[in-house]
C-alpha cells in the first residue's frame, strides 16, 4: 500500500508537468477514443447488432489507455531514478513508443475482449499477463513482440500480485470517480455535463494510477529503486 501514498507525492510534486502533459497528450487521445467509440456504437446499431456495441468500445478504450500511459510511465520511472526529465525527453519518449504500443495494445485489447466473450476468466488472465506492455516498452526499452514476450514473462511470474494491485486500483478509481460525479451533479444540478466531467476526471486521475503502477512494476521487474521517500 506504500506506493499508493507515494503516488500522491509524485502527483503533487510534479503537478504542473502532469497537467501540461495531460492537456497535450491525454485529453486529445481521450476525445479521439470517445469519438471512435461513439461512431462504432452508432455503426453497430445501424447494422442491427447492438449486442456487439461493447466489444469495439472496450478494444478502443483499452488500446488508447495503453498509449495514454506512456508519458506518465516515463515521468514516474525517471522520478524513481532521481531524475527530472525535460518536456522534450517526455514527448520524445511518447512519440517513440506511440506506434508500437498502439499496435501491440490493439492486439492485446482484441485478445482480452475475445477471451472475455468466451468466458470472463480467460479475459482476466490475458489482461493480467499483458497489461504491463507499455511499462516494458518505456522502462525496459523493449520493442514489439520482444516486449510482448517480456510482458508475458512478468505477468506469468507475478500474476497474483499484479491482479491484486489492479483490483485495488480499480476500487480506488471507482470510489474517487463516484465522489467526483456526486460533486459535479451537486454543483451543476444536471447530468448534461457528465460526459465532459468524466473525460476531465480520466485526464487528471490516469497519471496517478499510472504512477502507482509504475512503482509496482519496477518491483515486479526486479528494478532497484534509488529514490528514498
């Protein structure tokens, strides 16, 4: 649980940089993801197959989430190495990893969605095995299927720790999200702004979740932490 608290310290001390990166990378990608999900929903409805709506939505959301994490993984990892990366270094890392993470992320998202269609358990197992792909790509600098293989190796060896931390992060995110929604509705008195508020919440909270996951990933990958909190 220590890293959950450390995540707040990382967030607080790097808030300006995180906000800049969130506005310039996270927000555009969230808007694009939302647009594509809405388009695919309308397309499936037009085809008369509404039961397939959730599948492309899930694949799109998960794929884009892999990409969105990239700059914050780099920032959190450098923070643990007692380094202060420049904006140029962060953006360079983002664009360097953008395409391979997107492609492998899309393949992973498809497999997870397909596994979840068959039974819930295969989807969960596949997610735990491969969810750390962007972390392997950014931190260990592996590429493409070499990174995928390394991700699988870590996921298999640390299956239950990864599953446990993922569930805890989901619970924390759910609680904070519900509080955020409640505040928005109380202040505005309407649900009309819910969509915008949800995007803003994701934009601001994803860096925290990514930071915490980065700290844990370093432990799972056997990387020595230099930073003493």
